[in-house]
């Protein structure tokens, strides 16, 4: 009876609080309850071409929008210039909060080098929200950073969406041989690849 009540409680927590997962089980006469942190991350899948208008607005691809829970859409996005590539990164606000919490755990703002890194990391960022036509207005300075012309590619990834100028995105495509070699270097010989930690 008690165990069933705990299971029901755990289900309510899982359904109502997306950052907590409660697991409980019975062993002998003892009941064990574990709570772990879990942040749901959207998996954005696919590549979509979208046209920029003269004001820098772009209609957000509907298949990507469907991956964002309704209550999250109203919270908006953070867009920033990528550190490594000539593209922009678009984060739903929940994932942006996750990214900043990772930084807070690793960096000390009173360390001069860390402070300089944080300044650069946040330098080219902006908050974006959908208008009534499901468009995003991307700041011109960020579009200029990636050399955006008329067509953009929205490339889905885990927790974020890369935004590229279409021509630049095509130039960055690896040959099949390069991709195979990279996969072998990164994943080949890793026998723990399919095991859970």
C-alpha cells in the first residue's frame, strides 16, 4: 500500500516537474526513494531552408517549432554567434538556461581569464520571440557576422538549432571519405559507445 502511494507520488512529480525524476523501489521491508536532476532537451531533427525578408525576418520551420512545447514558445529563444563556425546558434530559453548553468559551475567571474571568456561568450547574443506569423527577427549585426544573404539553413541538433547562410553551409559539407574517417577517429574502437553510464 505504502509502496503504491510512493509510486503514484513519483509519477505525479515526473509529470509535473520536468527537472526532477523520482524513482522508488522496495527491497525487503525497506523502501528507497531517489531523486535526480533531469533537464529535458529538445532533439531538433532535419535541415530546412528559409528565406530572409528585407527586415531580417524569417519564417521559423514548422517541423522544428513542433518540437518545442507550447509553454516554452512564449519564453522565447537566445541566439548567439557560434564559437567555432560561421553560423548562429538558436537555443530555446530552457536549453539556454541549461547552458548558462554549465558555465556557472565551471567558471569563476572573479578570475580575469574566465571573466574575459564570459564577456566574449555573451557578446553576440540576443533574445528572440515569434511574431504573429511565426517569424523571428534576427538582428542585422548577427546576420552580417555569418554573411547571410537571402537564404538560411536551419540545421537541427540536440538542444539547439544552427543557422547558416545557405551557400556557406553547403561549402562546409564534408566529403564521404572525410566523414567516414572522422567517424572512425572519434567513434571507432570505443566499445563503450552503446553502454549506459
